[in-house]
C-alpha cells in the first residue's frame, strides 16, 4: 500500500482504534492518516495546511447529531463539506485477556457508545458501574489500567490494537446502527448529478413565520429536504440556527435559485457545501 | 420548612449537588426531593407512583438538547410536560482544599459542562487531562478521590456538599448560560393564557413536502413556533421525528384546530403537553 509523501494527508478524530479511523480507511485506504485529539483540531489542521482533508463524525442513527461538529461548522470553521461517508457501527465488549463476564464491575466507553448500548448494559450488567471516557480508544486504555474487573465498549479494531479479548459482538441496541461522517476541505465537491447540499440559516426571533417561507422556496421548486435541525444560537434559549440538508448541487439551476431566495430572507446564511450523496 | 409527608414528592435527576437539584428547589422549595440516578429512572418513578412529579433537563442554551430526555418523551414515557423551569447555569471550578491552580493536572466534569467551558479550559489549562464523568456531582467525587492534583467543574452547591474549595467562578464560555428543565407528571397543565405546547411528529419518508404542509397549519392560524427540532427515528439514517414547540394551549380553539389538522397529516403524532410559558 502506498503511504508515501504524495498520498493525501487525511486528518481524523483519533486516536487509532476509533470509528472515525475506520471511516477514514473506508474513505481513502491509501491516505496518510493523521490522528488529532479533538474535532476542532481536525479542522484547524486542514485550515493550517497540515492536512489536505479532515474527517469527523456528524450524526449517528441512534444518538443523533454530534454537537461539536455542528457547532464547528456553524461558528468556527471556514471549511466545506466535500464528501459524506456512512459507516455501519458495530460495538464490541472487550476486556483484559482472562477476565470473566460474570466478574465485570465496571464498563468504560464514550457516552455516545454507552447510549447506543444502553439497553444491553441495563439487561446484562445492571449492577456494573458505567464510566464515561473521551473516546472509545481512551475507554480501552482506561479499562486495561483499571483496578476493577472491567470491560470497554469499542470497535473491533481497538481489541486488536490494544491486545484486548472480545467478550461480546454487535452489542448495540439496534442492529442497523450507522454513523455519517463528513470530509472537510477548503473546497466542496463539483456536481455529480447525485448530490446533497448543506446550509445553515439564522432567522430573526421577531419573524417566526420566516422558517415556513424559507422552506416553501424549496418545496415550490420540488427540492426535497433530507433533514432539518435546530441548534442553539449560544446567545440565549429560544434562538436557533437551522441546519438544512437538501437534495441537489448548489450549481443546479433550481437549487441555485432557491438558495438565492433563501439568502435574501434569512438574517444569516452559511453554505456548508455540496457533495455526492452517499447511498 | 415543611418537608412532611403531605408535601409533593418530586423525583429529580440526581444526586444532590447537580443543576437538576437546583432546578427542583427553584420549582418547589417545599417538595420532598427524591434523587434518581438516570433520566429514565425519574420518569419510571413518576409512572410507578413513587413520586408525584419528576424534573429533568431538556435543553441548554450552549450545548443544545439533552438527547436522553427527548428520546424518553418520544419512545418510552407516557408522562406529560406539566411545567418548564429555566435556570441560569453558572459553573465553578473546585478542588481539594489546599490545591494550587498552577498544579492542576486533570479536570473532571460531565461532558455537557465540559462543553460549556471548552474555551476556558483550552485557555487556562491547555495541558490538563480532561476527564468525563456521568454527572457534575460524580465529577466532584472522582476529583476528590484522584491521585493527581485535580479540579472539577460543578455547581457552587456541590462545593458546599462535598467540602471542596472554589478556585474559579462563572467559568462558562458565555455569561448567559441557561438550561431549560421540564417537570413530568401524569397530566399536563390547565390553560393559563400564557402557554406553550410541545408535540412530536413522524412524517413518512416518501412525503418530503409534508413538513412544510404541517408548518403551514400553524403559520396560517398565526400560531408562532418557538422551536422545531429533528431527532433520529432510531431505524436508519435519514428518518426523523420532528419535535415542535408552539405558543398557546392545546385547548385554545386555533391551536386545537391546527393540532387536529396536523394529527391527520402526520403518520405518528404524540402530544407531550401544554404548560405555562416561562419568561
């Protein structure tokens, strides 16, 4: 495999052994992978030219959006979404070699992973202490260093990387558990004919009907909305940014016309980018 | 203060020393407070008649919605929202008595609190290890038990309860940091003339224009929407429940007419309740 100096430098929300590393490998197995400790650091690495692109999680089918990524796109970053990558997420229960399931006193993982396995944990380990960690990889490290008989919830690859034994496979509460990752870069993607566009809007609090007016700009042009979501403005309760994903590329004439109309109606408009729709 | 057997039994997302306990005291200082370890446990306590009402956080002005509360209302609970309580959230940095700020090697808190103080932590403690805990109260306990010189981020009351020393006050990134809590009960609130109604909708994936049609039912009757938010359906990516907060009581004639129309258009409709608007 070529990981020489000419391959793409891809920053990811690391360390190795996280689902984002899996998504990075699924996106570009030949890229030079650069782990960064936070989602904001991945974006900074791309903005500063230390990496060509960066990959971060944005949404999980069970737990919902990843707030740190949405807030980064809204408030901090000038990067665009260039690609989306959808990965099935299978959680594994792992422990030090020799640990027995009946002895487990503590379960470590990232809160998102704990949330995705909530029912499994309540049923199988109602008395175990649940311990939050900052990443699934950190959970495995903390589990291995724990004084108690403990397990961690993490991707299968983490068991190989850290030499842990797998006690249980696919323990998430819903078989169809998927995470959507986005690739951030200084430019978005050219049109492919099967695209999606993500935008962010702010609507003044004194014009509550404005959201419907804006959505009509899309529905009257038969542009389908894939998603609409609100995020707090960080000013005060009751003020929101709206994040809208719509079908089509910003260069498609009906989408371009709708975006121009929306831009004139919203008091803030930010284009996150157009990119190929993952199916 | 009367905390006798005839006062209201109010379950809250505890333990003592969390912001939810503060909200419970602000809501009803005479109630008999019953701490429960999870948001789901608070609801179960009310459903089973172990408590008359329960209070849980639903939304923060910096970090956004509390997914566990939304998912409980959507998927699990038959309780109604009877009241909302808005509390200013001030975070305090606290440590064992005698610990010096310059020595801190680790900072413990709940991920929501860590998120609300992200900039403060990056500026003042760029090298400290950030450790996630399951509640702000648990963070204080873990900090006190830590081998490293450590601090915790928690409400001021936690410092008193656990005998910790306050090192820094109001360290959140935005002065206007507020959390909205909801009181859950077997019945919602009668009309007061200054109300809000929360509903949940599911719209079939093959009718993308249906959301706009539904929102028009409100805007055509000049019913203001206070909030619209999407939550994953837990089935697969791209399927969402929509949570809508609107102004008015479900018994007000225009609201009743709009809700009847919406109920016939959505493939799933759930009323979370009508309750007095907090201002």
